[in-house]
C-alpha cells in the first residue's frame, strides 16, 4: 500500500503530531509529497521521510539524504541548530516528542497508509485535549486559544446574535484581525445555510466561506439541544486550510457546545438566586443584616447606588417575556454593566449599579434606551416600554425605586413613549397617578374640557391647545408645529375661547387648562379615547 500522491509533509505532520514541529531548513517545501518513512539513509528512496536521531545528525548524513532526494529529514528531539552548510533544498524538521523513533515511525506510517483512521484518531485526541482544558476551567477563551495553536490560524466563537464570546488570532492574521471581527459581527456575513438556527442545529455542517483580504473561513454551528446556540469560525489564508483545520472546527464546536451549555446552566442558577433576592428585598422579607449578607454573596457592591428599570412589551400579541429578557441580558453584556436581571410577571426587572454621587442615572437610562432600540430592530411591530426609578443608595431604598420605575413604565405605555422614561421626568403626572381613581379628577377634566370634547371637531381643538402650551403660548411656533397658517391658528384659539368660555390670557386659567390637558392625556389612553 502506498500513500496518496497528494499527501504532503504539512498534511502528515499536522495530522500525526500534537507537538509543535520546528522547520530547521526548507520550510518553503512543506507541500512536497512523501512516499514512505524510513530509518536508514542507505535505504532511502526519492520522496521518503528519513527519521534521523540527533546523535546521527551530521553533514555527511544530510548530504547522503539530499543525494538520495528524500522528502525530508525528521529529528525526533528538540534541536534548534543544524550543522553549517546544510545542502540547499533539503527539508529538515525537529519535533519535541516524548515518543521514541520507532513509535514515531509507526504513527507516521499509520497516517500514510490509512488517512481516514488517522483523521479519526487525531480528532479524538483534539476532543480529549479541548475537553481537558474545559474541565480545568479555561473557558471559551482558553478553548479558542488552544484551537488557534492547533491549527495555526484564527478562531472566533460567537453567540447566536453573532456577539464575539472568545477569539484568538494567529500571528499571520494579527494585522487583519480587527477587520475580520467587525465583518463577522454583521448578520449578513453568516452563510445562508446557517441562518435558520433549528436547521443549522440539525445539520451540523461545516461551511467554507470566502472573506476579503484573500482569507477563507470554516464556520460551523455550536449546537445545544438541537439548535444552534452560537457559531465557531476558523479563519486562514485562501488555499491553506486542510483536513486538520476541519477536525479542529468540528471537535472545537462540540466542546464549545458543552462549555456553553454549562455556562448557561450556571447563569440560570444565578438568575434564580438573583430573582429570589429581588423578590425578598421588594417584599421586605429580610432583615437589613440578612439582606446585606445575601447581596454581598451575590457579588453586589453595596458602596454603589442602584437604579430600578422595568421593561414590558406593549402590543396585543407581543413576543415572549423570555425574548425581552434576552434583549436586556444582551445589552447588559454588551455594555459591560453590573446589573441584576430577573423576570417578574410579564415584566423584566433590573437593578443597575450606578455611581452614588450621580445626579441623574445616565448609565441606567442608556441601558434602557439601548434595549428599546434593539427591540425595535428585532420586533418592529411589538414595541417595548421602559420605566426607570430614582437612585437607591441603600438596600432599603430598592422598593421605592422599584415602585417609581413601575409608575414610569405605566406612563410610558399610556403615552407610547419610545424612550426610557425616568420617574422624576413625569413631573405633574406623578401627582395625577396618585389621584386617578378619585372621581374628582375626572370631574375636574369634564368641567374644563367637557364643552370641547362634546363639540364636533373638538379633538382637533384639544390637539391645538396641547401644541399651544407645548410652545409656551407662542402663536408662530405653534402654527409651524401644526403646519397651519397663523390666521388659522388664531381662528381656532378664538373658537376654543368661545366654546369653553375660558380666558387664556389669565395665568390661573392657563394653569387650569394645562392641568386638565394632562389629565386628558393620562386618562384618555386608559379609556381608549
């Protein structure tokens, strides 16, 4: 039996050895083919690989090997310096192996004679090596680094949204690596065959994809529970990836799947603990001492303040709460924030850590806004709303911030607010919310706005009044905002005064009307007006 004519030195060494191979001479000819593995230079034939112990390494032996046109000379020990005047064009390599020369010969011949068996055996070794790293707690970052060392190329591990979880670039790719990561984070970069995560999970294929800068990648789904939970990419120069790279991608994805499943189980356990802590704090079931000890055990920095955020979908047929929780967790991770996240009823509750000296929790507001914007991108027909409470400097204040966030969330829903709504920004609505079930509130609105609401075309006049006060009673600015002529606006204002018998020139009257408009705006969405 003979080796495949296309089987090269590079193929042989990459499949046979886990240890690094050092090219001492002739690396440019790593793609030359070989025929057999021998010990004796006297028996060498053209295309053979000669195993030469370091003790026998001499210019005479190397000259004989070159004369017999061997494919390469392999020194099974750590050798870094060759004798001077090595014959030009002779491939000489060293491998730091613990195996003796005879064992190395059998290994190389096995690879030559039965490539399929060699691939299976090497795949098993890769899986064992990566699994050992995972068991030692190296995580996805350690696995990516090990896969890059095995293949000699770049590795990227991404989640289902293509956020990079771990990556490692080989030296040849370092200058291009930032551009590569940016491109792979674009959803359009994912091959069409892998975009359906359920289909991708069932097929578990490795797809070859061309990239800019004369690069190519092998990309395969990381499958957990029959669905693609992420993607592993191996990136190298076009025309350089081989069977070993396929093995690294295949076995790497398998071990990454176990690691991601483990990480997910840990996160789920942590979420349950966080949810239990939040529930206990908000229901005030803990003593101050127990609350502090539990919070510290969860890793909370109690020297910092925290702000409550409450999220909910605002649609007749909304996505699941789990989808909303995924959006929140994704933005928390992307921004690198310290946040407790827990589902509660139809809402997702957060407590975001912020500096205790801040006057306005911009970090928390930015988080809320980012979640809302991401929700619009993914679920355009099902907007999410967000309410944000004030700073809680102590655990005893968390309940207050939580209730404030709930009121802000309710007003965001009523107003169809597209931004994260901060409780202090509610202004007079904070007071009106406390009185909304008082019959006097509706009676007051009816007394001031009732004639307009009963008048045909009164809705338009109500909108005119709202715009008028929003622009500080400036007729020109109000007309521009309503896209009407100034004379048209003056006519409407005169009509309003006649219908309501209100004198808007009086400050007290303007305040009364504005308050009635606030009630109308707040209650109108509740009653479907």
